[in-house]
């Protein structure tokens, strides 16, 4: 399960500056605020996909074109409006799910108070993810304000994967689960989202948040087990971190994570206050051609 907090103020406030070490990478969204269940004003946003000017790049496509870049979020649609058709569709979709009635009520309340609530409610109401393994667990987590940001992250990524044509999606994959014939996840596995592409290749994702720039590397190594023994063909660790690109250059964050990639075959998306680091430059961060 993703950490229940992450940096990010209101929508659209993220600078256009973006650093990528390589390929075009579109994907997920910014997280909400732990204390308010929203994109609190004191934190940065991963605002919608910024294209164009001001972007810094060390080579290759900067990943900033169009909505949904790893540095960006879907448009915050505003809080979910209670009592309408969307709410009824949500109730209908989840009637036979594992979501307890009390959890659903609290989730709806929380979505009605979150800037991204309307967007997330629409995704749930669409029914496109209702049959995904453990989706009910993710919806139930929305009932806890402190854990909402992680669930929003999972739902947004899964929605974009689904819209791109990848429909074999699962959530909260732990150890001891067969994910392919003869392939079982190892002890300590925790994939927040898992997707199988048209070629049968498995993409696994884990999200974390780090408030202290100096602790990014430690956080990664403390949680690497969740990905490295998962059996996924492509393992991506997404970290929302405090600090600027300059600060992390001084800390050698990119170089140290490049060494980790070479040793453990885990890819990294490091979302900072003024840009994104992608490791390795040519990593497969989403099913090819889908995002």
C-alpha cells in the first residue's frame, strides 16, 4: 500500500521545469495531503502535463507533453458532489463488492472534500476497474483520510492503463501469489498496481513519499524488497520527494539509484519540487506505446 501522504499543493501549481534522463514516460498523478485528504496549499502539485517552454532536459523526450506525465496529474475536477447520478452509479457498481457499507459512506464523504474527488468518483462510477483484483480494497482505503492519497495514486494509474488498452490490472499484490504460470511473487512483495500487457509482460509499481531529501536513498533500500522479488518483468519505484533537482544532484541521488538499478533491476521515477528524475534513461515505465 502506498504511504498515506505525499507532497503537492493545489492543482496547476507545479513549475514547467522538468528533467528527464531519457524516454517519453507518461503515467500517474500527484498525491494528496495526508492531513486534509487533499492537495494542501502548502505542498506542491504534480499539475497536469506541462508541455513546452522552460523545461530542462538532459536528453531525449522530456516526458512533459500531454496530460498524465509522471510529473503531472490528471485535472483536479473539484470535490465530488453528493446525491447525484454519479453517486448512484458508484453504489450500483460496488453493491456486490468487498467494500463494506460503512467504508463506502466514509469514502464518499472524503471524496466530497478532496479537490480530486470528482475525478476519482467518476472513475469508480464508470465500472471499468470494478472487476480488477483487490479494487474493493483500494476503494475501502479511501475511507481513511490519511490513506486517501495512495489510493488516488493507484486509481489514477490504473485508469490511464485501462484507457490505453491495458485491462488486466490488479492492486495490492503481496507475496506468495502466482502472477504467471510457474511464477510466484516472493516474500515481502507489495505491488500497489500490477498490469499485464498484450504480450503477457508484467508491470509492477510501488509508490512512496519521502519528506527529507537526504533520506530518499535509505527509503528506497528499506523498501526495495517489495519490488525486487515480485517476479514482475518491469519493476518501477515511484518516489515523491522533497527537495529540488539541484539539491538531489548534490546528494548524488540519480547516480546512487542508477547503481541500484544495475544491481536490482528496479527502475525509478523520482518526482521532485521542480522536476523528475527517470532511472534508467530508456526504462520501460509503462507498457510500450500505451501512455
